[in-house]
C-alpha cells in the first residue's frame, strides 16, 4: 500500500495535502514516500513550536541516536558523528 500511495502522491500531491489538512487539522499526519514517511504539521502553531523548540529537544544528535537505537545499533551513529 505504501508504494502505491507514494506513486499517487507524485500525481496528486496538492489534493492529498489538502485532504490531510482537512481530515487531521490540529494534528500531525504522515504521507508515505518510496522509502520513508514524511510528517506534515497541519497548523501554524505546530510549525512555530518546531521552529522555536530548543536544540536539546529537536537535535540532529538525538535523532541519530533514536534511529540507531531503533535499528539495533545503539550509539554507533552517535559515536561516529562526534569523532568527525
């Protein structure tokens, strides 16, 4: 289903985004892509909160750690990141 949904998004991105904003107004929602999911903030308040969040809450280092832990390689990416 994700593969077909991502192909549909290539053709109908505007309609899919409008439907998502209408259906999930006030919440975050995800749109499938070929190899990942894109999270969409449906209100200006969400965008402003993300934009003004302190780095310790939304840091690249924390995101890399979360992804490496999820994939079964805790701290591998984090330690490589710190050494370069």
